[in-house]
């Protein structure tokens, strides 16, 4: 939601130049790039919080919560910012002191705030309850200790169940 909101129009206004007035618009990414960047970090942390264990989960949950808080703060600051439109007015008029008039803001910065708040809540929940959540299985991970080789069992080629059992043990039933 926060990432989507940064691609939308956050403000609009008009610039007055010698030829008349013309409309200017600014997207959220024109105003500030912080919410979009933190939304991507938040999405990555949201996925990673389920992949890590113990202290790593707390660290990733903290990153998740901080990215949500950063989105909220940056979007609230950007909601009333007119500097992106002022820059566009200066380029359009050729006058560096030109500013926009009839400035209005849309609700999209507040949509980014809501998205950031959801990411913040997810991070706080992961910090509080993450230790109770199951971790990804370590079933197929090796512990690093060398495996003890067992003496191969003689396989009777006429008995299919012996062949299957040898395969289950990781032995080659066709070997000598």
C-alpha cells in the first residue's frame, strides 16, 4: 500500500509564467523517495522474519518496525511539502524564485502513512510474539559432523523390497 501510494499524485498547483498559468503535479516519488525505499525494505523484512530464528528474528522484526515508522514519518512530512512543485515551477518559468500557487494535496500521502503503520504494527507483533512462532524446518540441514559409513547389506536382486530398502539407505543395489 505504501509502495503504491508513492507512485500516485500527492500534490498539484499552478505556476504563473509570462505566457500564463499552467498546472503542475508531483507524484510521491517526486516529493520524497524515502517511503518507497522503506516499503521495499519492509517487504523484504516481512518475508525474512519467517525465515530466521532466535536473535535473527528479533533483528529482522526491529528492521520491519523501524521501516514502518520511517514510512509514517516521511509520508507525513511529505504530505505538506511543496518543494517538488516549486522546483517544477522554477524550471518552467526560468525564474529560480518562482513558486506554485493554488496548491492542493491529495490523500495519497495518508494512504502511505496507513501502509507504513501496518508495517510498523507487523514489526511490533513480530518483536512481541516472534519467539512463539515456528521457524522454518531444519530437517534437511546437516550438522557438519562426518557421517559414519555403515557396512552395506547384501541385496538379493530377486527381492524387490530389498532393492527398495537399499535405495532408501542411499546404497546402490546394482553395485558389486
